[in-house]
């Protein structure tokens, strides 16, 4: 009947609108999953530069290929609820002081096309030097005092390792508050004076808008971009709206 057709059309409109809004609200990282690393909740490592047996088994792992190295470098990422921990295992047989691992972090996750003042570049060299830079608001970095984080290294003839401890306060994280950070990892292998071979993750990382996403296990500091509770509340509200429309239609149909 005409009345029933009109009500069914309204119901379809309600359901379509609900589905559309729900799709917009589905939480997710800025970058594809292939450029997202989860900082696993794990034990607190000893920051002595050595990746001891079992010490990083509870961390997330990724690899970085460097053309001058025969094997890929391994990167480990985890947190303990108050600090972010990162470790590199680099199979490099040339013991050069300019060899280094680097961690780039965008605390604001603004995905800028320049290096912003909040952006951090932390480095540990094979001679034990620790360096830090901040973005200069353009395409350059400025050297700043190395403060607010610790790191160490260990080196042998066939490989070397680095460990970083970065407190939440250094990267603008509050325990228990959802947050996603921009992240990139670099490995530099000094081949000869003036020539350095490098590898990075993500593979196309350059400016902050091409860095990956650093997230963590709830409830500590990460995913999703939309707090889970907020997403669930909105989803439930939309579902209730759809059910209300359906029940209204059913009541009218029954009266007929």
C-alpha cells in the first residue's frame, strides 16, 4: 500500500544514514597498516645497549634493509606504561664512529610537510655519542641539548646494538589517554669518508607526512585516533536511532 511504501522508504533512509555515519566514525590510524607499529606492553628493559636474551621478546618487531649490509636490521618497540623503549640490532661489520641509529617522532602527529618544532630526531652513534634535534619549521633540523631521554650502545666486530628509553613526558603522552604518534626509524652505515648507506622504516619516509603511526595497546597511550569509548557510544546511539525507526515502522504496520 502507498503508506507502507512511504514508511519503508523512510526506514531505508534512516538505515543508510546510520551506516554512512558509522563508517565515518570507524577508528583507524592515519597510515595504512603496513606503516603502523604497535608498542607492545612489556617488561622494563635495562638500557645498557645490549639486547639480552629474552629481554625484548615481548616487543613488536620490524626490519630495515640497508643496501651495504648483508642482513636486515631489527628494530624492537615496546612500553611499560610510563616509558617508550626502542632497540636496534644492526649486523654491521665495519666499526665506524659515524654508524648510527635514529628515531624520529612527531608527538603532535600533524603530518606536516616540514619539520615542526615539536618533531624529535634522536640518534645513538657507534662511538656512544647521543644526539638530539628539533624541527626548525622548515626542511632542516636544529641541534639541541640531549635531554629527557637515555640511551646506550654495544658493539662487536660483526654487529652493534642500541637501546632507547623515552619517557612519556618527552613525547607528550599521558598514561591512559589515547594518542597516536608519528614515527620513523633510520639506520646509517658509514662506508667511507663522505659516503653513507642508509635504510629506513617506513621505506618511503622523508617528511613527517610520510612517517608511520606509533600506537600502543589500550589503555596506555595509543589507538585508536578516536577513543574507543567515544566510538562505542556513538555507534550505540546510531544503532538505537536505526532501531527506533524500525520499531516505529513496525508499530504503524501493526496498526494497519
